[in-house]
C-alpha cells in the first residue's frame, strides 16, 4: 500500500522542521492561508481555509506506513482534510494527499492575548525562500490573509519550538514584507 502524503503550507514547507521523506513542491487549489487562533493553542498559527479559485504553494511529503500519529500530534489543533483532487505536484505519480486545517467552529482571530509569533513567521518564510525563491515568498505573503494580526517579536528568545536561525538577508526580507503590509509587530516584554 502506497504511503499517503500531507500538504504543508506553513512551517512544514521548511524542511529543517521535519524529516518526512519524498518532500516535493506542490500547489493546492481551492484553499487560502489565514492567520487563525484556536482555543486549542495559546498563539495564532496558519490555517488553510476553503477559497474557491484560490491557489497556495507548499510541499507534499510522505507519511511512511500511514503512521499519522506524530504529525497529528504536531498539528493537534487541526483536522485533516482529503485534497488529492486539488493538488498539483512534482511527485511523478498519483498520491493520496491530506491538508491540516482548523475547523471554522474552532477558529478565531488572533489577538494581543493570542498573537502570531515572529519566530514562526520567520520559519515559514525561510521555507518559502528556500523552496520557491524570493518571488515564491512574496506569493506566500500575498496568498495569506490576516496580516493585521498582532505579531509578537520573540526573535531574541523564540517561543516557537521549531525556530530556525535566519540569515541577515532572510530577516531583512521578512521585516520588509511585514512593513509593506503595515503589520503590527509588538515587542516582547
């Protein structure tokens, strides 16, 4: 039986945050990214939301032996949704693909009490820069809703457990794109 795949559109695009095999670039049609908070987590994260006609880029990667347990734990606030029919990919053969998304009944807007972490934004954007280049990272920003959410600057002491060190150019790119969107970055006290 062939291994299933997940479609990653946030931190899972950054290969430094996981070791799932056979990762390859992909596009998911009919979904869009949005910053979302859920009572199941303290801070806001990205979620995929149905959006007819929209397209987001990301990675698909195999889930060996259909063992979803570790990935389900990592994505514990999310539900899995089958999206094989909506994914174009470079795997070279048909694959069964699922995407993690927070159910709309569990979703709320980010807030000062439940902000987006800058260390998480950094990891996601680093992944897009490495996989899709500068233009792909700009498309990430353009195809993500909710940039008005408060973003907690935790770079000096990252809260996000899978944080990565960014180069100066990567940090500069993130900061520039956030400024273009008038993002509200708040300093950690």
